[in-house]
C-alpha cells in the first residue's frame, strides 16, 4: 500500500472505529454528553486519561500509515510490523488508550455508565486480540512477531522501551 492510501485508510478507520467507540457510543450512553454532579476536581482528573489516550491513539494510527504502510483495520493491515513508538512499551497501545479515553470521559462527565462501557469494551478487545489478532500477526509476521511478543507485554507497559530486534 502506498503512503497516501495508508494515511487515507488509517484516517477513515480512525473516524469510523475510534469515532464510534470513543465518541458516538459515549454520547448516546450519556444522553448527549449530559453530565452528572461529582466534585469538580475529581471530574477534571478525567482530562488526564482523555488527553493521554487521545494522543496515543493519534500517534499510533499515524505509525500504522507512515511506518507500517497500512492501517489498524483488519481489512487493510500494515505491510510491516509496527514495533516503534508506544509499541516499544506495550503491544496494544491503541486498545489501552481507547479504554483510557472512555474512563476519562466517565470521570469528566461524572457518568458511571461509561466505566461499565469501558470494562465491557476491554473484555471484547481482550477476546479479539487473544483469539483473532495475535494469531493473525503470528501467521503474517512469523518469527519477528514471536520475538516481539516475548519481549513486550500485551496490556501493562514495560518500564523501559524495548530496544528492538
């Protein structure tokens, strides 16, 4: 895939997948971003995971397009294994970031339903990664992915970046 097509595909998938999961569904669950009544300082803490998660998602999507020459979408996967940037610390930074965004929204909007949604989303993500994504990456990238998988944890980041192959 050419870089321009990868950027376009990644952007489209970002809007459709992440947009639905992290914007549309929370909007629907909260009745149009209606907020609860929690202590304001606690609510403002939600900005931290919301901003950090958003930054990781955008950076990781860009890596898929520019380095991997593909997208995070299963229908247009990267031609190259993406193991730089946040992927040097954890194998699933996008999924972790989406859950962080949802939790941040839960705090910011004072809406417990978003924590329940985040927990459900994480369970679905875990199953998808375990039974579909990782076996597919192993078939696609073989020994390179196996080395990476042994060195970098799936859900809890390493303290130091993986130096690479």
